[in-house]
C-alpha cells in the first residue's frame, strides 16, 4: 500500500540567524533600553516581552504540539504550536499574508479586468521616504513574490 500523504518536514526555527539574534541579544536590549533608547522610542512595553518570548517558543515541539493523522493511510506526525505573532515571527506572518491573499481573491475581489488597491506605509518607516522620494519608486516595483535576503 502506497503512502498517499505528502511528506511533512517540520521547520526548525532555532537554526535561523534571526532566531539566534533575538535569543542572544534580547536580554541585553532590555538591560540597556532605558539608558540608550527610552528617551527617543519610549518605554519597553510589556507586549514586546510577550511577543519575544512567544516567538522564541514558536515551532518548538517541547512547548506543545498537535498530532495529525491521515485517515487514508494512518500516517501520523506532530505539528508544533505557533506563536501567531504577526510582523515579528516570519513563519506566522507569512501564513497570515497567504490567508489574507486567499480571502481577498476568493471573498472580496470582484472579477474585473483591473484592480485598484491602496496600501499604506507603516508610520515607523515613513521617515525613510520623507527625504528620499526615489525610494517610493523602488517600493512600488517590489514584487510581493520576491523575498528580501
């Protein structure tokens, strides 16, 4: 009997440079934030600590998982719980982006030969475009399918 399930490869967030950077330096950021950054950026809100610790637990089987079983072939595997943090966790954010795109195309967008979509730029990065307007042209040419490395 042939296995009809697609192979599942669990992700390993702990091997990414991003994960290691957050894990290695967040405590240092907390320690120096008040002296170096608080006057410009404000206090370190509790939500930030919560998000960081949820991100560090994201995708790790030790922090909880669901068992998935195929009814056809009986194959089982474990899927680690996610942090569900948008914008900070690349894996969870990508899932939300894909879900939004599917919802937009399936439920919201009307079949027409044109589209008019308005995007806004987060306030935090608007300063980047304030004095260098050429960056807006570059921003408009970014394909959503491309990833920044």
